[in-house]
C-alpha cells in the first residue's frame, strides 16, 4: 500500500504514466484526487471502496470507463481540465477526480536537456497549458526551448524563463572603400616642313592621329619640296590614382540587441504625399553600420551585419540629391577574437580607344608608327573586416583608459619655451628630473611635484 501511495503522489506532481501507470485513490483520506495526465495517454485508478457509477464532466477532455467496482480506466483526450465524479451503487457521491490533461512534461524535459544542456528549465502545466520556468543562458537557447515545446501541441505556452548573465559583445569593424584609376596613352606624332610649309600628323588618343586629307597634304608638301625637315615626337602618358575611405567604428551591445553607427550626416529630401503636398524626410549618408550579435554555446558569436558606405554624387533637376551607395548584408558565425572579412569588386569600368591613319595603321609592324592607343580603367572595391569580442564591464574604482591618457595640455613654459602643444608623461618626467633642459629659456618653469 505504501508503494501505491508513492506512485500516486509522484504522478500528481507531474510524472509521466511510464513512471506510474496506476494511481491509488483512498476515499477515506482524500476527498478530491488531482491527476495530471498527458494527452492521448491513460492511467488506471484503483479505488479503496466499491464504486457503482463513473460520470466524466467533459468526455472530450478526459474519459473514464469502469473496469471493476474498485478500478477505472482514465484516458486524456484533449488539452484542458475536467472532473470525473464517482458514485456508490445507490447513487451517493463518494469521490471526485480533478483531471488536468496537458503535454507530456517528462518527455519535454528530456528533449530540452538534450537540446540545451546548459539550461535549467522547469516544465509544468497550468489548465492544460505548458508553463516554462527556470533560466537559460541566452535568447537563442530560449527560442530553442520554445520551439521544442511548440512541437507537443500545447494550445498556449506560458513563458516565465529568465536570461542569466546577459553577455556583452564588442565589435571592431574596419570599412575600406578603394577607388583605383589608371590610364595609359601611347602615340607617335609626325611633323615636317618644306618650302616654307609646316604640317603635323599624329597625337595621343585624345587628339587622333589625323585623317587621310591631312596625311595627303603632309606627303605632298614633303615630296614637292627641294629640301625638307622631318621630326618625330612620341607621346606617352601613364596615370595612376587611389582614393580610400576608411572608418573604424567600435561598438558594444548586449547579445541579441542591435547597435548602430553613423559617421556622416542627413540630407533633407522632398517627398510628395497622397494629396500632392511636399513633405520633408531625411536620408542618412556616410559610413553606416548596423549589427546584431547573438552569443551561442561555447563562446560562439553569430553576427548579422549590414554596413553601408554612401555619398552624394549629384542633384536632380529639382535639386534633390542623388546618392551612390555600397551596401552589404551578411550573417556569419565565429569565436571570440576571430576575424572575418567580406570583400568584392563592386564596379569595374574599362574604356579602350585606338586611333590610326587609314590603311597605313593596319600594316604589320610599320603600322604602329601611324596609330595611337589608350585605355582608362576605374575599379571600386569595398572591404569590411569584423572582429567580435566578449567583454565584461570594469570593476568598481577601476580607471578606464582614454585616448587622452598619454598626453597632458602644455603649460605656458612648455608651450612658449619648448613649443609643445601637448606633453607626454615621458617628457614631463624628463623635465621634472632636469634632463633635456639645456640653458636658460627666459621663463620660470614650475614643474610641480608631478601629481
């Protein structure tokens, strides 16, 4: 009898029927027997006294069928709560079963422990609905737990889980946009004079190498002259250019919380509404970064990154700005301190040109003397390098370093006598010790005690 009582108590606390298939109901000591039953599962209830009739209040939630006069078979059919009344042979009520039909909490607990081993989640049911409690390490684990419970068909999930130790993520980002321009020209210019007539043929790609008419006049003047002078000029030009736009934002945020950075500004833009009236909206430009980190198990960090580099390249006829933007949308996963880079050739324009004299320019070898060639190449590329780090706040009374810690504003003596705008601790220590000061400067130098 003691073994049966333990099983009944354990099942009433939410154990699965696999642990306790039989529940003992003592009508003399218990007025209302509460039973939690997983949906689509059954349990056998043994009663201490004879029962003549069993009446379930809502058979669609839980149905009860008598087996003998001291036992009945209870089946959970759908989520919810109901009661099963027990009557004696003469119709007098002798007992009541309060049945709550819900999800299999024991199986849910096992699934959660297998999927999220570092969580401490408790699973219970309230009016047939699953209630989750305890703690999870991060938002990803919480969503994973909820997804698992959803598969068990509960009509609603009561989430009382809490996140522990919200992890902070620092993101070091380097955004580089490079524009490369290259040009090259090569041409031969012929010039000659005879009988007081001077002419020239040829030039670079910007100045074509002449046409048939000018070449004919050139050859006629040379041949018909008794004496002539001939000159040749080689035009060669090569240009190279590189423009870089570099930004290094450094942001810190909590796991699962977005952070943004903008180095640039906003431009007002006119937008017509439904009534035809113009309204003003503002558009961001410059270097913009939005990222959302998510700390996973084993110090893995998942990052959704959306950097953008944009600028104003012109204006419309209505004086509205025209933007040139470079955008990137990527999701990566890496560990603390690791880096990744995303790069690609976003634009490649190449212009080729060749100018030559008709017929003569097509002659092999010799034709090179009568043609001019050139090309222009323009490449634009954006590179994003990202390094995430797990960080903790500083301890109380700990002095946090700043970019100004290594320098101090110069006093009058250091500014006028030494020409120092800022003084480093090393220079200040040198002055206090008297080293490095050669001869009088004409000013009184109050070095102080260095504090």
